[in-house]
C-alpha cells in the first residue's frame, strides 16, 4: 500500500474508532449491542462508499485505497449488514445523481459523458439511476419540455423499481462476483460525482415546482427555420451536385438574411442584450472528436458564437444569441452529414482509409468550411449595410460584446488549443472537399454567374 493510502486509511480508522467507541461489550447484551453496532456501522457506510467512489475514479484514483474500502464493505456484509450496506450504497448513488442535475447536467449529457468510461453493465446501472430519478422527482409531470424530450429519446420511463432494488438484484445474483460488483458500483458513483458543474440550460429538478417567468422576447420565425431545414435536408439527400448546390445556396441566403434581420429587429426593442445571450451544448461522438469540434468552432466563428470543449465528457458549450445558435445547430448538423459523405467518397483506396488520413481530412474540411462561412457572412453583412446603412455596425458590435462578456463570465480560465495534422494528403483532400461542400458552395457560383 502506498504511503498516501496508509495515511488515508489510518485517518478513516481513527474516525471509525471514535464513532464506535463504547468500551467492552458485556455478556448478555449481544442483541442490543448487535443492533447498536449495526447503527454505528450504518452511520459509517455512506462515508465508506463515498470514500471508495473517490478512490475509484478521477484525480484521486488509488487502487490500494479502493481495495481497502471494498474489503471493509465485504466484511460488513459478512457481519450480517449486507442489506444496510446495499441500501446506503444505493442512497449515495441517488444523492450523486441529484447533485449532478443540481450542477446543471441534463439526461442526454449525463449518459453520454458516463459512457466514455463505463462498460455495458456500468451503463445499465447509470441508466437505471436515471429511471429512478425520473420516478422520484415526478419528472413526467413536472420537468421542462426539453428534459422530457431527452428522456423520450433515451427511452427512459419511470419504471417500477427503485435504484435500491436494482442494486439488490445485481448484488444477490448467484453469478455475481462480490469484488467485481463493488468495484463497478463505486466506479459508477465516482464517475457521477466526478462530473463538474455546468451552466444550467433549463430549470433544474429542485426548481420544477417554481412557476416559470416568461419574457417578452419575440417568437422565432419557425417558418423561415423550417424552410432552411428542409432545404438542407434536400441538399444532403440528393445525388445531383447541381441540385444540392442550388438548394444550399438558397439555404445560406435565408440563414444570413434571417440572422441580420433578427438582430436589427431586436435592437429596436431596446433590451439588455446580456439577458438574451444563451448557452447550448452539443454531444461530440467518436471517432475523430477533435475534427468535429473544429467543425463546431468553424460554424460558430462564422455566426458570432463562442465555443469551449469539455474533452473528457465529449461535450461542447456554444455561447451566443438565440438566432445565431439556431443557425449554428442547423449548419453543424448538416455539415456532419456532408463531411461524412465527402470522407466516404474520398476514402476509396487503402491509403485514404487510414486513421491519419481521415483525421487530417476532417480537420482540413472544418478549416476550409470556416473560411468559406466567414466569407459568406461578410458578403451578407455588406449587402445588409446597403439596406440598413451605418446603423448596422454598432448593432452587431453590441451583440458581439454581450456574447464575449457572457462567455468570459462562464469560462474565466479558458485556454485555447490547436490541432496538429499528421497526413498532408488527407489535409489536401479535406480542403478540396470543403470547397465543393453543398452547404456553402452554391452561393459562390451564383455570385460568379452575376458577373
């Protein structure tokens, strides 16, 4: 055992002795003292489980200390306190989930982040904790619409079993290895407790009984957004390049026009822009997550939004004005599809199927897309200036300042990173594919046809 482990266990032993001190147990008091011992050990069980979860995951991971905790748990089970141990372990698991959602996590993000470190059985347990939480909090009756949508997408119903019942079932199966079970449970609890605080994007469970105060913000022009979505969907689905380019050119025109017109209309309301800034989070899947983050960054830069990547969790936070975030989401989703198609087309020979080629391809694709989106945004701004005059510049500047301030407040210690490229052929192919990408290519061709 390491010295740090010895020190931690010595401190724990001292605390345990203090709680259970009471001198020699006289004969004839076994029943009373056994009950008293169970109570004392029950007081200590939650602390023991929490300690084990800290040693199982994260920067305080300590295999020796974790082994010691599991040994103590098994001894408690052997002493006849198995039910108490499982009950308190389930309680700590429930507490951990409650704390995660109190700290701003949402159902989809919760499972997505945990899936990066847990195996199939661990994810089953995490899923069951989400079901238990939904039932305990009456989520189906109280939760915001976005929360319920995520539960539906994940296939989470309220179920009929508490997490305590699930833990009992898993632990008491004849095929269960005790050490493996407790290692798994402590790892799941530790993974949940290790989730850092995030900016709440909707009402957290403790606020579900509080009436929501509606603002006077104008509704989104769903007709325009639906038109953009339909154009992008058709551009992604068609096998004819010319048709895709024409559809995408129209979508790009609508996007930029919609964003700038919305900014001008909002300026007339004379409201505090700092209250309008929103944060949204996107899930980033493997493989090549850094390339996908670069794509989010490129789209966000072109739409006056700012991005931070939570690499360990596979999440990005995007901060911006609501209309710009709508466009970021639409563009990013479409470009993921377009880049996948382009990569499949490029990866026909053996060399272009290598991981280094694919990673470099996608990074280059994102880089070139960013350049083209920025060019399109600048063109749109120039055209809008003809319509709105010099008043447009301070309007857009004020919005940028509000977004920058909100981002700095949320992420004061943010640092930037860059990605290296290991395959120049993949980089060149990615830039070439981005030059012909449906999402932005059409407008350039229309501009040329007018000359």
